[in-house]
C-alpha cells in the first residue's frame, strides 16, 4: 500500500472513531433527557414518584413520596384518587436509590469476572 492509501485509511479510521464517540455522547444526553421527562421534567425536594404499577388499561397505582411520607394514589382516565398513607417500614425503598453508571459498570465487571472464574 502506498503512502496516499495509508494516509487515506488512517483519516477514514479517525473519522469513524469521531463519529462513533459523537453518537455515544448523543445517546447519553438523549437518555438523560428522557429520564428527566419520565421523572416529571424537574427535580423537586419534596415530591418524588417512587413506583407505578399498571393494573389495567388507563388504570394505575402509584407510590408517591411527599416530604417524608409515602402515599398510595390511584389514577384512571377519569381522575386521580387518594387511597392511603403508607408506612415507610412496609416499603422496600433501598431498591429505588439512585445509582451512578459507574456503580452499574463495577457491578457488571464483578459479575463478568466471577463468571469467567467459574468457567476456569
């Protein structure tokens, strides 16, 4: 291969890497934006949707945190109904703590290493 062909191949490779990194960055920011929209579009200190369970078409039960209390809310196409206040001790709240991507990645790596060690 001559120098012109080699240079052309390197430029093409660098271009593809830049495009790939750009697509990854775009995916990251779009995913973060979708997560914000799912959470109501804004962060609040006093209100948080903890869990939603679809129980039928257009019907769902929601656990909502308001301040330090938790409430069960029912919603349908026709409206929203307050069901009851929930005892935080009855809820499994540790499953809903926010985790960073690095925590997920470290957990994945640990599982992957354990699987490789088992296969040896």
